C-alpha cells in the first residue's frame, strides 16, 4: 500500500483516517491533491463520529473517494452545485452537527 502521507500530512488526522489512507493504493496521493477545505471537511467529519465503527466507515469512504480522485465531487448536492464552501462556512458558524449529518446523507 502506498504511504505518501508524511508526518505533516498525518498530523491532526483521526487514527482511523490515517489507517484507511494507508490501506488503499493511491489514497494519499488523492488526499494530498485535494484542496485544504475539502481535506479539512473530511477530516472533521471522520473525527466527529463518536463510535469507532462509524469513524472507521467514514474514513474508508473518504479514502475510497481519495483513490478515485472524487473527494471534492463527493460533497456536491444532487443538483450538481458545489456545497463544499457552504459546508466549511456553516462549520465555522457552529452548526457542525447538523451539517455533518447532511454530509453523511449526501455521501451515502
């Protein structure tokens, strides 16, 4: 498995996300190619899951999209409009819980 996530890339990421990115070929490359806001969105989404199993599932989802090069596109609405910027703004406004439930529904 490919590991191009150096110490700096791994810093602050949930253990489950690091493990998922390590486990999938090309995941670190896709992760590093994504913009900062998209990576931050996924990292927060994974980390905020209370149950370990849910963190693991979210991490695998993020790693899968990283390998496919679709991290940013996976957070688009059904009508094709980008919601990544809106999500980041709402997180900053303190509505993270509701927003991440919405993101989970968009991804699933």
